[in-house]
């Protein structure tokens, strides 16, 4: 897996946004699966800015849900949907018919998983999946130990995710399960970008890139992806060894 390191979070976000805009320019009906969370905030800002400035048409782009908190409605400001709606769907006026998102409040979450699996099949796969990384190495809500063979599934969230996850909510929220695309679907995406920024991610990035490929660190499995790239700012890369840094900057 190629790794690129940028001096600042702004440069990281600008480059990531630029790559996504280029992809959409070349394939206006691209199928994108984009993470929510703190990491892609700035990237999404630059995507919207760039799309408006350069007239990149997003009206035919299809969006697939990466993950969602079970039991949390779309209207909750902490939901994954809310984040993407605020940062991408609304500003770029994405038609609702192009948004294929998990409903965390659906009575039958297994059926919800099937619905999204079918949407991906119908769209003939995902062109780009952009994931952040959890403090425990998760991608989407594929927690440590998750089978890499799964497609969309409901998962019991681990203690780290439950604790860290509170940061997205305006009031303390009861979280227990998540609904997530599986690692198999992330691995089948034609391009995968792993994005990380800040010193707090340095330890898990080192494990992901320099230690064993293991289900205990789900992001490490991306190293087996045919076309994946890790984009980091200097702080997230600060614990990587020199050999790796030299390879990365080639
Ligand atoms: P963050 O979340 O971008 O808010 O750090 C990443 C993740 O948990 O996948």
C-alpha cells in the first residue's frame, strides 16, 4: 500500500479533496463511500469549495453508506448521515435517489444490510471508499476481530468506539451496536483511501502500516488491497520508522 505524508492537515485535506474531484470529473456517475467523523471534515469542505469553483458536477454521483449507529435517527446531529448531509449532500444538492444510506432506526437491521448490499451490486461496485481509522484500528465499524469476509452487518461496538463515539453527540447517548459495510466490500472498492491526521492517530497508524496484517487491527488488512493508499499528515506519521518514511516520500 502506498503511503503519502503531508506537512499540514490542510495540505492533506486539499490533496484528498483534489483526488476525489478528479475522480468525479473523470467519472460523473462514480459510486463513492465516504466516512464521517472528524478526519474528513476539512476534506469535505475542500470538495464542496472545489466542486463549486470548478463546476464539477456531482448530480449523478451515487453515495453508499459506510456505517451508522444503530438506534440513532438521521436527524440526530451525531449520526453519520447527519455529518455527510451537512458537509456533502446539502451543499452539493445531491438528489435523494443517489443516497443509499443505512437507517440506524430500521426495525430490521439485517434487512437494512441486505438493502445496501443490493444497492452496491446494482451500482456495480464502489469506485472509491474513503475511511478514517478508529483509535482501535477499526475501519467503518469493523471492530478488531471482525471477519474480513463479511459484507454489510450489524456489530456490537467495542469499548473504545463506545467511549470515543460520544464526541459526536451533543448529549450523552446510549450506543451499543453499529451497522457497517464489511471489510470484503471495502476490499472490493476500486480505490481505497485511508485518511489520518493528528498525533493521537500516530500509534494506531504505526501498528496498521508497520506491524502484522491482522484482524486485530482491521485497517492493516487494507495493505492487501489492490489499489489502496494511506494519506497522512506529519503528526499521524510521526511514529513511523525512517525506512518507511523514505519509501513514502518517493
Ligand atoms: P474520527 O473517527 O475521524 O472522528 O477520528 C475515525 C473513525 O473512528 O473511524
